[in-house]
């Protein structure tokens, strides 16, 4: 089975003044006054979609941040952009923190991309794909699964022995293999989520986004470290002078394990396999 993993596409539309009477005011300041909007471009987003179509995966997995501040216009834009992937391929998606940016935006993701649950298990081939939603509106951009969600995750992994891929938006560890931080931009119960994943040996890989410069790390496990993968932002502008560009991954899975990773990078015009192999060029 070949899974294309895309994340952090960040479709942006300038919000109206009326849409900025909340946390979105700070987001719009960052995006349109301090220039973060230029970090994501339609050229990269559209090239990413074309490259995933060309890769012909069995399934597309998206780990959130489809929008910048979760307005109706951004969700409509993201839905239109991603239509070729949703129409052609088996498509699984979870929201990111930017997709539930404000209290008033809650429900918008579900209307455009389908219902979400704290823990959802999808059977594909020999695998269980376990989708974990830890995102909530929060001024400090924190995520959490909570006691109830942690119990659901543990129970879901207890039920069965098929190999499992766990997907969530936030990283469990940083690129050096340490706990991810700072706490204001992280998942508060990442430790507990990872402990549950390690307790169930059928978990064979973890996929996430949120950190826009991708990386691959592991959670140590005796004899069988658990791979943790973030392709990096799929909508990132091509800014070679800053060492930034967009990426996505294609994972090759056999009936028991992850056996191959290809990472594609945007060169300003098209996506192509990363020079030197997946993650060889860093973020
Ligand atoms: Fe993001
Ligand atoms: Fe994020």
C-alpha cells in the first residue's frame, strides 16, 4: 500500500474586519502585516496537488492545517484546491489547530471535510489507520487529547493485532528526538499519547504535521524503534534563500511495516523526489 502524506497546506484568504473580532486579529496581523502569508503560495499548493495525483497513491492522508485562520472563504478555497485528491483517491483527513482557529470556526471543518472524532480507526488493507484529533480553539495554540481521548486511543489499539499507523496534527518529538515544544504550540499530552503508542507494539509508525520544516525521528523501543514522520508543509512557498520549500511524502507499506519513504520537494515549478533521498536536505 502506498500512502501519500500531505500536511499544512494553509490556504489563506484575507479575512473581513468582522471576522477579526477574536484571535483571528492576531493571526491576520502575522499573515498580512508581518508577512507570514507570503510563506505559503498558491503555486506550491497547486503543484503539490498535481504531484500527488501523478504519484497515484492508494490513499491520501492529510494531517491538518488546511487553512490559515479557518474562515468560510479559506475552507471553500481548500475544498476546491483539494478536490482532485478527494475525488480520485481514498482520502483521510484530520484538522490542524489552524482549522479550529476560533470558537466561531468550530464545525466548519466538518461541514467541508466530514465529521471528526477524537479517535477514529479506518481499516485499509492489512493496516488500521488510527486518526487522532487533538485540536481545539486555543489562544496559545495548544492541542490535547484529554483523559477520555487517551482512554479511547488505548482501547482502540487494544482491540486487534493489525499493524497500525497513528496520525495526529502535532509532533510527539522534535527533530532532535526530544519532547516537542514550547508548550504554547504543542500537544499537552504528547507524552501520554506516545506512551500508549509504545505500549501497543502493533503501532508501526506515527505521522504528523504542524512543524513546517519536515523531519523524521523515532520513539525508542527495544529492538524496534517507532518511526515518526512529518513531511513538512505542503503549501510552503519556494524560498531557497531561506532554505524553505514545500514537501510531501509517499510511504510504502507492506503487510507488517513501513518499508520505504519517498519525499518530494517543490523546486519553484514542480515537485520532484528530494535529492539524496527522503529528508537528506533537512527541513
Ligand atoms: Fe501549520
Ligand atoms: Fe499546526
